[in-house]
C-alpha cells in the first residue's frame, strides 16, 4: 500500500494529536502539541508556512491546518489523519455507551425479582454498586451477579451440604461457594442483610448463616410444626399426620420425612401459615380434629418448612401467611412470599392500624424494611414506632379459621 506523503516521522506528533482530538467526539477548534523536538518544529513550520519555529509547545487552529493541507495535498485534516493512523473513533460515544451499559446493569440488579421480593436486600445491592465492576467489565460483573442471585433464589436449601448445593446450581462447580470465594462472601453478606445481622466475621458466623439458609441442616433436627393436615396416601407420613389430626393434635414433620414421605397426596385448598407456634396451639385447642390446615414457620422458616410449603403449593394449595408486625416480621413475610409464593393474611396497613388502635403500646419494631405487598405498611410502622405481635391478633386470626373449620365433633 502506498504510504501517504505526509506520513513522516517528524510529523508523527502532529498526527497523533490530531487523531486523538478528532476521535474525542467533541467539537475541535484547536490542536495543541507538546514536547516537540527540533525536527518536529521544523516540519510543522514548513507545513504551515511559518516564518519561524513554533517552539516545543505549539497550538494550531483546525481551520489553519485544513487550509495548509488542502493547499499541499488536496485533503482536509480528518482525511489525512485517517489515511495515516486509521479510522477516527468517537471516545464520547464510547464513554456514553459504557455509562448506559453500567446503568442498565445496576437497573437490572435493583429490579431483579430476588430484590423486589425482599427489600431488606436493598442495602446489600447498593454496596455491590459502590464496589463497582469486577475487572472493570460489565459482562464479568453481570455473570457474577447472576450466579449470586441464582443462589439466593434457591435458598433456603433442603438441608443439602454446601458442595452438593453448589454443584446443582453452579455448572457442576462443587467449590463455587467454598469459604473465602467472592461468590460465597457476596451470598453471606446478602443473608446477613436479610437477617439484619452484621456480616459474618468468623467461620462459626458463616456456618450459622448457611444453616439459617437451609444448608447442611440436620435432616432429623429440622422440623416444621403443622396442624389440620390430612394427606391422602398409604405412606407412613400421610398416615401419621392424618391420625394426629383426627386425634386433635398438632404434628412436627422432620426434613428427613419430607424428603422420603412415601405416598403423600396433599389435597388442594387453603393453608394458613403462622410465624408463632402459640397461634397453632390456640387453634388446636379451639378446633381439635376440626382444625383447618396450618403450618408454622416458628420465626424464619427452615428447610423443612419451605419444602413442605412448596409441596403444598405444587398440589394447588392456596398459601396465606401471617406474622408479627415488626421489622423482622415484615422481612420474614417477604421471605415466605418470595420463596413459596404465599399470599398474605391480615398483613395490610389497615390490619396493622386496627390492631395498633386496640393496643397502642408495645415494643419498638426495630429496623423496618419495605413490604412488597403493601406500599404504605413500612412507613406507617416506622411512624408509629410500635410493633404488633401475632399473639395480639390471635382472636381475629382464629375467627378467620372458624369459617374454614369443618363441622367435626371433638372426641370425648
């Protein structure tokens, strides 16, 4: 390829400066050159027709350079710069595209169902944004965040060991969530935000958070409290639950039993979920064998509770959750809603205000995060500064259950 007649070593500083400025994407009126040696000064003076050398630092207007180039080679500055150094870029457009790409990434994170379903994770997401892009790359960061959210969406686990859980979720990589990995750290920080605790500072802290998320639960120790369940089927779990319900008793089901229940056919219909075991005790005491189907999470639901609720939902049960009106209660409600698809039961702003009016004093609510099912609830709870615990609404909850209780006589 024929070399351009102005592609000379002594003019190289000029073409580099011109190419860079014209690639900026912004209007250019003047080109400034610095650190010109004597040969470069002489070449520039000859090109522009100067009567003296410009010195080590020179400034030339684009109009004057265009005129000189058109006179000497019949081409303007842009044409010559591209002929010598290649096509001009548009740095401003590239920067704007980068900004738009980063903004789209963070918008995707903030509107991801895992975050919108559990607003307690918002501070965690904000911290990730402040940390910035991994390796300066939107693609690498999106891949990392996608893995993190995939893990969070799958929690609580069903008492799986961490390597087994990681293998199932993360392309067969059993070590993806090993202690100290960036992914493990991000997930644990999210769990800490969810449970309103400090990020784990020790191995014991990390194990405790994983346990709350259903990782490596003891399949015999992890249990869920139920009442009123009469599953069909000949399996041992179905027969035991039906017998206990018919006798007017509540029942604890272990994670091991739920993993291998035998024939267990759970009929569709309404199932009410409570946060506190006292509500189940009151319901069993009032209704006996006629108790409507109840499941109790006993605070944050463990892997047994979530597995049972998901099984119930899969058979067509309509899940409705009630818990405490305080900061943690709203976070638990959001968690149950997000992980099982449950609806809410007497958990609206109206329900809170009615209960608060009846009992205007109580403990403070703690840190209150937004309730995805009711846009006003969190603000009203923060303003009042008073929690309403589930036990305070026991009469209203039992009244709702009365309408669902079949007409079964209690045994003598």
